[in-house]
């Protein structure tokens, strides 16, 4: 792994980061990032979420040196990308969303070429170890063009790790990958994290982020609208559901004073309540007051998708606050 000058508190830190694409005679300038502030703790699995066009890819491209920022500061592993660009880039490995692997190379050749680009001496290369870790040993000498989409994505992860960076950025790494390959990839990512690698993950599979990430930032319209430990972020939603199975199935959701209800399959219904205003006992009392007999109940907490929708469907002025 690339040895830091000293271990920083944050693997990546951005302050006041902006990116503006100039307009034309017919279009206004586009503000991809609007004063983004973000600090990603060293050693974490960090989720970076947001709708399409929110600024995630722009931020990653700035980190990778593909895109030049307009203003603000960025440090990768304590190294300013303006003052020490080569050192900063050496501290990260980036797995892009698009599959980009030379079809005429084998996975072994692709990794050796990537290691050479990072000036990794042959005696220090870990080609076989990386191939084995990602389940590619039996495909090491096959042409990349012969591999499945999931296998190609594994090759890209291995290429990003050839120089042993302390930070790994995964941009939609499981897009188009089947369930088994996804599980294997995450097992490897978790092992990397346990070995000290900071993982930055973007994904549209919100259940993955909820299960894997220690902390999550949600970006909307080029700004961070939330950045908190995952349990705290989930606690933002104080709406809970009581799922009621009545003794006699209902054909329409009952009307309960002070509560929102919805019909469920098989003749049940749900009741939504706010934890700061009501309780399960009050919900059950309202159900009984409506003349319904309860056979079974279950409660359902909000998930990350609920929080994501709530934060990214706010009005522009709300998001900017």
C-alpha cells in the first residue's frame, strides 16, 4: 500500500469545491458542484449517493484528475491535488462506472500494464494475488473480450488496486453484475476495508449502501444535503408503519382519525404514524375503535430509500439551505 507521510484523519477532504461548465450563446453556465464540503474518514466504507446529475461523477473525476475544478480545495490522503497532484493520484484507485478494458489483453497482461503505469517494480507486483482474490485465476490468460461483464468488472477492480492505494473509489461497481458475483465482490471489498483501505462507494442499489456503509453522504444539485453515520441518517425519518392483519380481510383501507392508511395484499392494511406524535398503542386503539379485530401486526421502519427520496425531492431553495 502507498505509504502516507502520516496517517490523516480523512482519506478525502473537499472544501468549497465548485465546478462550473461555461455556457454558450444559447445556454447558461452549468453548475455541477456548488461549494461542496465533504470529509471522508480514513478507514471507513463511505457511501456517496445522489440522483443522476447530482454531481457524483464530477466529484470523482476531479479526484481522478480527469476533470479540473473551478475553485475550492481537495486533499487525498492529506495531499492537496494542486500542490502534490502525482502523490494525490497515487493514493487512490478508481473503478469507473463504464467498463473499460482492452479486449486484446488477458487479465494478467492488463494488470501488469497498469502496474507499469504506476511504476510498480516487477518484484513488488501482486498480479497473481489480485487475480486470485477476485476469482480470476482460471481466467488469467484468457482474452478480456472473452469474459462476461461481471468478470470484466472484476478485472477493473484489480487494475485499480495494482499500486496498493489506501483509498479505493467504486463507481457503480455492481451495475449489471449477477447476485453471486455481487456477493463475491462485496466480500473482497469488506476484506480490503478490514485491511485498512478506505472504500468510497456510489451505487443505485440503496440496500447495498445501507448494509455496507458506515457513513453516507447524499448529494443533490451539486451540494451535500446530508452526511451522517448510516444509523443516524436512517433515524431522520420518524414515520413508522404498523402492518395490520385483521380477523376478517378488508377490501378497502379503513378510515382512522389522525392516521394515514393503505390497503395491503390479502386483505390487510398499513397505518402510518409519526413517532414524535403517536405510538403503536394509539394506532391499535384506533383500529379497535373502528370495530376491527386484529389477528396479527408487524412494524416496519423506514429504509435508506425513504430518506433518499425525502432529501432529493426537496425544492432547490430547501436543498441549498
